C-alpha cells in the first residue's frame, strides 16, 4: 500500500475514532469523504481499473456490516465507515479487515463490559442460555435494562484496529 493511501486512510480513521469516542456517532461527511478519497486514490493509482476495485470494495465493506445494523447490533456510521475503508482496501482486504474488526471488537467489548462491572452478570446470562440449549431449547436471553452487556461502545476504534491489522 502506497504511503499516500496509508496516510489518507490513517487520518480518516483517526478522525472517526476521535469523533465516535466524543460524540458517539460517525458523521456522513467523514464516511463519504473517506470513500471519495479512497476512490480517487484507487483511480489515480490503478489507471482506471482501480475505480472498479474501490467501488467493489465499498460494496463488500457495506455488505459485511449491514446485517448487523439491520438487526440493531451496530450503528449506521460504523457500516459506512467500513464501506469507506473498502474504497481504499478493495474487496478482499476489506473482508479481511471486517473479520479482524469483529475479533478486535469482541476483545474491546469484553474489556468495556469488565470495566463497567458487568462481566459476572454476562457470564451468568450466557450460562443460563447454555443450560437451556443443553435441555433442547435454543433461547436468547437479552441483557437486562442497564446491564453493561447491553450498552453500546464506540466501534470506530475496533474498525481502525482491524483495518490496520489487515494492512499489516
């Protein structure tokens, strides 16, 4: 990945992390800006074929997280941020970034729940679900109101980490 690509992507992701951490949202101007920058750089470096790579990367990035948004597990800004990353990385690498992001997000989520004092409650809830499953009943038990496992955390950090790890 060329230095200009890397610098532009890191600046965009850093802004997303900062804004998401402080305002709990990722603005459209940033996600669209990241996608446009990725498409411009792809087109410039790929002599025309890069534009197709960037567009397909956006589509794959969007499709990776869109189901999570539809089911309420992720915000729309997070979905659009990964789509913007797809313009830079292309379809294969944005898929890899999405997989790594989900793993990093799981680790950050566990740390967040632990820091909020909700790890024991979450373990008990999952133990109950496991016992129900062993008894032949597949049943999801949602977090209780106010339970740390039900709280949202800024996911841009996980996307940024997953993207950087995918690049490495």
